[in-house]
């Protein structure tokens, strides 16, 4: 089952809870610019996995920052994985959902969260996991 997210296609179970960015979201441009510099630093010749942690009290806009970043930089990623990390169960469910992606199915994954992580780790194209 496919869902349209703007001009993008997502798959149920992979990005099950990814809301649309709020049309009222403004500001935070310095944080989004920092994310862009971090992930797309042209001076960094090493191709390596990069991490970024947004933290803070609930309700201050962490999710909206991520959504806005993904919206602005979507064309830079071959895959966008949105995992609900509110519990072990939701993480497991999200990773199992990744196994249902057509690209992942061609790798003959066994449907386990571990096989999804192994497949994601083997990707040669840019991806983002939120």
C-alpha cells in the first residue's frame, strides 16, 4: 500500500506516523542550516555515516525541525526511514516494516529487525533515518 507524501511515495509500515510539516512552522532556520552543513559538508571527503541528535523538552519543535529538514532535502536521499522510537515495540514494528520495501525484499530479508538494520547498513546510497 502506498501513501503519497507531497510528490513522494511512502510505504505503510515504513513511515507510518510521518506527519506533514506544519504550515505554521517558522524560524529555526539556524538549526536546519546546521543540519544541512552537518550532513552535506562539501569539505568532508570521507563517506561515512553521520549522526545528529536533537533533544529537548516535549513540544519545542524537534519533530517539526526534522520534518522541515526532510522536506527541504528530500531529493538528497534515496530512502527516508521514519521510525517511532517511543518504545521497543514501535521500533521493532518500524524495522519490520522496512523489510516490506520492494528494494529490501529483493535482498531476501527474513523480516526481522536485525535483517532490516543489516540491509540499511549495506546501502550505498544516501538515506536518512529519523
